[in-house]
C-alpha cells in the first residue's frame, strides 16, 4: 500500500514564525503536491513538484515556498506565518502508470496561527 | 482554465438507500480523467473511483458507480446500499492526461447517512 505521511497532525504557531510542514512518501512517486483545504473552498493547490529540486506554483503560492531535496520528501515552508494561513494542509503524491494518474493523500496537518 | 462544480454542499441518505452526488466540469480538452475522492471525518482522503474520458463505459467499484456524460460534462457518483461508513466529504476532481498531473477539485459535498 502507498503510504504518505505528514510530520504533524496538529500544529499551533504564532504570527511571524517560520513554519515547516514535512511530507514523506514511500512509493518512489515522481510527483508531490501541497494543498490547503478550507470549508466551502475545497482543495486548492499551493505548489507541486514533479522531480527532485523541481517545483511549480499552484493556484495560491503566495506566502509559501517548498523544498524537494530528496524524491521521497516534500516540504512546505511558511516564511512568516499569518493568521490567514490557518488551515488544513494536505500533501499528496502520485505517479503515472499507463497514463492513469491517481493522487494518494497524507492524513493532513491542521495548522492554527495565533 | 478547467473548473469543477459540485452544486450540492450537503446531502443526506437513509442507510441502505441510494444517493447520487452531482458534479459538472468545464474543459476544452478531449483527453482527461475524472475522480471521486472520499474524506471521512478526521481521516485520510482516499480515491473512490476513477473514469478515463475516452472510455464510454461508466466506471464501477462495488457499491459505487458513476454516470459519465461527456457531452454534458457531467460526472455524478451513485452510492448504492448506503452504509454508515459512507458518511464523508466527497470531492469530485478533474485531471489532464500527461503533463504535470495537476488535479482541479470541486468544493465538496458532505454526505450524511442516517440510520
């Protein structure tokens, strides 16, 4: 079974802090994604990566950066956390097999910024 | 840009009955994929069912089936013999073939199953 893990289920940070959210997958997937999930807004893509050291902006990259130094690990960084970044953050990974792309999700990190 | 619309923020169904969740999408592509994901309360999001646009046959997975109407750009999910464990947020998603493999998600439908 594919396993995607995230470093924390719950996180409380203060405004202005630098926050690191870690995601690890164990299936050698090429693609990794970071989403935020807010009630009534669904999932919105922040950043994604299709290879080591490669990254592309999603729909809402402002205020975030990412790092992918190893294939299995994709980190989301909030350089200076703000209250409007309070949200649920979901990591996902995928690979294309016979053109049938499926994303596998981690359990999520619920971040509260005070 | 592709968009996915789920017009039902909330739905409810009696245990053992059938419910249909609606999803429409907008795209100018001819080759793409459609997905339904399930997110139970406080649990991990998992794939329920997947449909390739080039396939005319509707996908089925046990009690879950889709009604894919390509011309109408409609992709509804039917859950038969609903069970208490089906209670969850359901997200419809669209993905293009190849490229960066990004998915576009709808806003979700919260399904309640009444005993």
